[in-house]
C-alpha cells in the first residue's frame, strides 16, 4: 500500500483502486473449490454468515461438496453462493460475478430470503433466520424500505465487503443504480445513510478479527488482490469521513 501513503478522500480511493484492480479472475464455477480453503470452520464445516452462531451451537452445518446446492425448500437444505452486491446490479458480468471478496457460501434458503435487498437494521421483522438474521422494514435514518440485517458478529464482514466492492469497481460502480445502497457516483458510491451505517458496523459493531484476516490472506493467494479495509481499517474513515491534517 505504499502508493496510498499520505492520501485521503477521493485521492486515497483512487490509489486503492489502482492497487487492487486487475486481479486474477477466478472462474465462477471454480469458486466451489476455493471455499474449502478460505471458508472452512475449525471443525471442517462450511463457514456461513447466515447460519453460523459464533457463541453457541448452530442449528445446522454444511459439508463441502456434499451439501452444495441443489434444490432447497427450507433452511438447512444446502449451501450456495451469495453475492453481497446483488448480481442484478451489474448484470451478472465478470469479474464482479466471481469476485471471491464479495461472493461467499451461504444457506440457499436464507440467500433467497435476502434476495437483492440492501443491508440495514430492521425495525419490524417479517422473517428471521435460525441464527437471528432478519428481513423487514428499515430502522436506518434516511432509508425506509425493506432491508436485510445480519447478526452483529458479521456486520463488519458485510460492511468491509461492500467498501471493497465500491473501491475495486470504482470505474463502473456509478452505473450500478439498481441496488438501493448505491448513489450513482464513483467517489462516494454509496448513499449517505449507507456510508454512516457501514462505517459504524466496520469500526464499532464488528471490527476486523483474525478469521477475516486469514480469509483475506487466502483470497489474495488465489485472486492476487486483497480487501484493503481488512488490512488497513483506518482507510475507510480516511476516504468517507476524512479529518483535516493538523
């Protein structure tokens, strides 16, 4: 990250884009073979933000390959690939479709319940998963639609994945307007309410932990780029909430 030194705001955003762009593209079908390395729990099962219970016992767990979707009709049937940024926002185009930093294994049924909803905090839930993830009306100041809320232990992971995406695809993200969190610009990229919430999730609710660092390092080995907000959490404020250098 040498070229990012002493930068902030849009200048830092541009520097990080130039550092992480041009990564080695993974074929979409090959993601299945990388998950057993980068998304494996300590017991060898699939790590899934939508079903895992960090403190306690998960209602169900998946075995790699064996439980790969498949058809599903309820939670616990099988796991598939969840796009943190919905494919509909970028027309399922590559390399966005197969970028391992935002395409993760998840329970197929919960993935379907989330659909293409933006992330947020739920005021009134109309559906709740077995690990406590929720779908319902937004309680986020500035947005009143339907949102999907992961449990607190994974809110930072989600936030950093989104911040990565809008940085890696800075040159095209201004055209991805179908996702309600995007504001149609390259530099800020996200709506004010989204920025405020994601920075809170990133710094206060769920800071970077060792599991996420390990995943980021493993993803780098395959894809050739890393999520800079995992390596340098301070970059998020320097870009979206900069303070004067005194």
